[in-house]
């Protein structure tokens, strides 16, 4: 694997992570010249999260407006509603209290507020080329891969600009510990996907690699304790891992596993994270078979130094894939056995491949089909 | 003339690929368990078709099934079903029609016809009591539905045909019989993919005689009495057709307006049945035989034409903010001639208007303007220009261009003309209906809004009625008789009719199980029983409905359907409407949970093994 001779790496957000980190938000907002944030949240946000968040603002004399009208789907309408409320209430910053659709809507509202004063159109061809309102991301442990990145998925359109990065990410253990087991698994799977795909490029970016490997290590070490035992520190580490994987992914082109999983989610409604968990090992094995070696640092990141150093050099790439399979095996309840077990009809594979190439033209349709066919029926491998 | 006592129990099985046919014999057990029409058609397909086949591929099967009541003179019994795997949704679809083909097929001696394979060249089938003749359809390929029927109807007394939309595999192409349609689910595209332009049946070869004629006549008389006494069936629908629903829906705040952003409109009266009757001088134009007489024709642009039905009026009218009945009639005609479902076509047009307004899609279509709609509909049927995109329906459009939050479909099938934010039970019904967004599987808006028997903005008991309604409507569609008979047969028996309204409403809302027991639905099984000569009671009848419904669900789950698909467009779950004093969205999640439990599904919406066993459904 060659390293890029010249490379760039952008990590815009400041990250505050740990106990009581929420309480730092007012001060950080002041540093960003903001004092009246609009807080965006899901329509089913728990009372506990609402109270914890509100309490954190208690001594600051700073007040906020809450927009808790976000559902599972990140559409243009919700972004518009948030932007309108932002203007009506004279807000000056956005806080996404939640993951996935909440963060996408926050980014969408920010595009509207900064790029189009009349809120007319929000389309994919908007060139996002200017600084926006301060944006804060507060994860609730259900990250879906794009939150900490320069990308936003709004109404099935992918927007990408360095200006879309959040300015601040605040990871607080009191919030991330309440994520459901399903959300934590899916969050970990998306982080694994972002990290592995970004660190598996032909020409590697050492800065992105370091974030990716740290993310892999965090997830590998903490997944059991975080999900099964609900240890606060492990949940925090998983959330940190998700953010780091997200940042690594932000500095890499979109990979085949992510693109294909998203295509299946959009066309057939299956969770992209679950599908990515299924496709990842298959993709790495196809890479190996195609004489495009899997990097041995995968083993280092997932297995730790002891396992890595005690494994012969030649066996490390394959060992890395095995460790990944073991890790995913622990999430079996959330990762399908194969595509057939999801009752995806075989005639749909071509449609999925076609759709995926239409959303990401850098990937060849035949490569996607090969991956889908390999993952279709476990018994036929 | 020869006689058939009850049913012939013979179904034609046609293979277009090798131009052959066979005869399937229906057993007594199948008849009792699956009744006829939709139920039997579904079972025949289940036994013959694997999961995962391409709806537009050779292996897909389409079944046309007449009802048990067909040909007996039972009220409103001139209906038949088509059942297949839908190219619009990728799951099972069935549709019902009051055209002449059903009667022609049954009086040719067949309870149904099941078609598989692909013909090498455009073909139509001519059916008589001896079987099937494969005929060259080259001269009518490309012709519209009416012109095609004129040609092939010379060989029989009733036919089904597709128009250019079916030939061009428009995902919501329909099938035409006379001036009536097997509308929903893109069944026309399935015929198109098989190079099958039409089927004509000779008919009038057999007379259909109920097994227990005297008893049958007694029940028939009672049925006619109920229909003639009921306000909806003898007054509103008879006088104003299904467009009697416009004013009711508008008053109840469930009329779709501007792609389901509002639930009422000040100009709605212009498209109401009452106004249409006056302006267009409407007359009866019904399925045959019919006692309700809801179908109407009227004068549009100086010509006598079918009056667009409520769904067409609601979705091409208020939902596009257009109140010009002449224009809507023209679009109704175009859809009819080209062979396209008006619900999906209009739903697709309204998505296009909103997507254009929001800058997601490039078109000249605008809410409130009739400009360009006729041309767009023709282009959809021909898959020309942007019509090629629109021919895929709203789900695929949103997947390609965005705008999923206002792509008003469930499981890919466009929403009918009732906004469930004013009828929560209807929201649940749309979300779980087996063929996608369907207003006929359980018409909760009738209970909640039209009759006012249940509070529309609560969740209480809704899962019970949706389940009950599914079982009833599936059984009725398998008899097969018109669903509107439900108004009369369920509400006219003395026990319900003479119970004070306030008491009835309390019971319906608060004592759901008792209220259902209270309902006398015995007329349907009695009619079925006296025709076939086999024993059937209310409980067995409802169980058969449940069995068919669960079989269809199970078949759908084999195609990948689960809880993730039992949902509503984000607009209905997240956005309030402008006229509501407080934001109202459909509280689907909790209703869904209770519904699954009642149906015997697991938490992911999959029928449990013990549920399948209870209904004698063999897992495949």
C-alpha cells in the first residue's frame, strides 16, 4: 500500500468529550459569537435527555429555542420549518441534539439560512461556498456516519462541502448511555464501514488513517462493554469512535460498501448499517481474491499490539478480516446472514447496482453486482 | 342452455410461452377455505409461483377470478378480481372490477383463468367452454382500450384489454373491461410484459343456478330490501355516485388538497356529486347487475361520458387545486383510453407539481393550473420525455430525485383521496393494507368521519376495526360482491338499526369486541352458502377472510415486506396541516404494535408460525 506523497486532511470541529461536557456549550457558543441557539431534536426525544440538556444551560443565562419536530426522515420540509423558526426567534446558532436525521436537518437548515435568504430552493446543485451559522452536534449514541462529516443527506440528496462540518461536537456520557442496543450496534457498524473504507484506499492518507484506526480500536475494545454491560465509559468511547470514523470518512471518497448499503436502504428500506455489516467482510475478501491486499494495520487496530505482533506478517491481512468477522459476529442479531435472509428478490440486485452507480459514479456497476451476488446466499459461497 | 349449479369449480391454466392450457379443478376444501374471487386466485398463485420472481418476468402469474355470486342475480354481484405480483410495489396486488368480462368468463363455464409465461408475439386469448384459442394481436397492439375492445369483443360478450400504458410497462397501467377497470397495482403492465393484449370470453353458454334456489331468493330479497333502505346505498350513492363523498370528506377535513397539505377547500363544492349531477345532467351507468347504482355518466363537452369516480375527482381535482370538472373528465378519459390507474397517475402528477415548485424536478406543471396535464398523461402512457420517469410512480421518482416526504405512497402505491390526519384509523389501514395504500381494505374514514361512529383523532380500538374490516372486505372480495353492500348489510339489520345512535357510538368506541359481535353480517355467508350448497356461517366466513388476508401478508413478507414497510409518507407522520388548530399527525407506532399482536404477527410484522398453522397455511 502506497502512501500519498501530498495529502490534505480537514478536521473542522472542536471536540469536547467526557463527563459534564454539555455544561461547556454556553461558553463555547460565546466563543463562536452566538448566544441564542435553536436546538433541533427528534419528535420522540426523551424527557431525560430534554431535562439533562436544559439543566446544562441552567447557570449560563443563555436561553434556547427547541424545535422537536423531526421524524425519522430528513426531508426538505423539516429543514425549512427549522430555518423559519430560526429566523422568527432571532436565533444565531444551531444545536443538533441527536444523530442521523437531526444532524442532516440541522445542516439543511444551515444551508437555507446561509445560502438562500428567501428559502426558495434547496437542491443538490447549490454550491455551498461560504461560512454558515455556528453548528453544534450533540450525539445521542445513534450516529449514522455523516454527522461529524462535511456531508449531509437531505431528502436523498448528498451535499458535500467543508462548510458543512459542525463547529463543535459535544459528547456527554449522560446522553450516549441511553441509546438503544440497536442504535449502538448500527452506529458502530457505520463507523466500522467509514473507517475501513477510508483506510483501504489504494493510496492512503496517513492523517485519515490515524483517525480511522483510532476509531476501529475504540469500537473493537468497547463494543461488548458498551452494548451488553452499558458501561458509561465504553458508551462514551463508542460515541468517540463513531465521531472519529466519521471524520476519517469525510476525508475519503465514498466507498462501495457505504454506497451499496445506502442504495439498499433507499430502495428497500433495510437499515444501511445492518447491510454494511454484512457487506464489509465480503468486500474485504473480494479485495484479497483480486490481489488487492488488505492492509495489515486492520489487524493492529482491531486486535491490538499483542495479537498483531504475535501473528506472522503474511497472515496479518487475513487475520484482520477474521477479527472483523468476529466483531460483526457479536452483532449477529443486527446483521443479516445474507441478502437472501432479508427476502431481497434476486432480480432486484441489478436495480440496486444501477441505483448505486447513479448515486456514486466512481464505482463500477459490475463490482457492485459481484459484491451483491457474493453476499446474496451464504450457502452458495 | 347448459346449467352450472353454483360454481363450475374449473379454472383455466394458460401457458403463453408454449401456447397450451390446462384445467385446474377446485376442491370443496379450497372453496370453503378461500371462498372464490380474490381468495381462490391468491391460493392458486401461492401454490404455483415461487417467491422472488420478477413481476414483469415470465414466471409471474396473473389470475382473473369471477365470484361465487356472479351470474346468480345476487345484488351487486357483477364483479371479478385480478390477482398478481405488482410491478409497482413488488408485492401481491389484487383489483376488483365491475366490467362484463367476469360474467362472460363464468357463463363460458370457468370460475377463473390463470395466465403464466410470455407470448412470443402480441397475443390475445379467446375463451369459450372448450378452452382457449391463442390469437394474433398485432393489429390491435398500440391501440387504446376502447378501440381494442371494439375489435375483440366481436368474439364474445366480455373482455379485458390493456392500452398503450400496459404495453409500455407503465408501473401503474390498469386493465379495462367495458368502461370499468382493474385499476390498482400496475396489473396492465403484467399483461404487457406477457405480450398479452387481452382476453375475450364467449359467455352465455351456461346459466348459473344457485344450489338452494328458494333459500337464495329469500336472502336476495332481504339484501335488496337492505340496500333500498340504507341512506348511503339508496340515496347518496344512487343519486350522486361516489362523488357524494366530496362534501362529506371536505366537511370532515379529510379531502386531499395540494398534495395532502390541507384537508379542506372552499371550492370543493364545485367538484361534488351534488354539483356534478346538476351541471352534467348525470344518469346511471353501472356495473351489471347492480342494485346500488353508484356508477354514473353525464354530459361533458357535449358528449355523454362516464362521470369520474370520487378518487379521480379528489386526486385530479382538489389535490391539484383544480376544480374544473370538464378538465378532470378529459384526464379521466385519457387514463381510461391509455389504460392507467387514475389514483396513481394523479398522485404522480401532484408529486411532480410539488417537486417542480421545490426545484427538485424540472417540469411546467403547477398546482391550480390545467396546463400540460393532458399532454403529460399521454407522455406517461407512451413513456415519452419526462413521462418515462413519471411512468415509474412516486416512490421511484422520489428515490431518483428526492422529495420522499411528499411522495404520497405506501409500499409504492399512491394514496387514495382521504387524508388520514383527519382519520387516524384510516392511517393505520393505509399503512398495513396488503397491496399498499388502499382505501378499500378497511374504510375507516366511513366509521370515523362519514358516519361519525368513532372519534377520528384517537387511537382507541382502531386496530380492532382495521383487523375486522380487513377480514370482512377480503371475504366480500372473494364472494365477490360490491363492498358498498357493507353499508346496507352491516347497518340495516334491526339490532344495529334500532339501537340509539349515542349508544351505538359509545359501544363502537369503548366496547370494540362487543360492538363487532353485535354486528350482523350473516347475509353474505348465507348468499354464498345457498349458491354453493356448502355450509358457511359468519364465523367461518370471517375466518376465511382472515385466512386470505394472512396468506397475502405471508406472501408479501417472502418478498421482503416487514414492519419497515408498514408506514406512511413522512408528510403524514411529521407535518401538520394548515387548517388544524393544533398540529395533527398520524400516531402510527402504537396502533401498529396493537394491530400486530391482534393479527398474530411478531414485532417485525411477520405472521407467526402458530398463526399460519391456525389458518391452515402451509409455509413455503
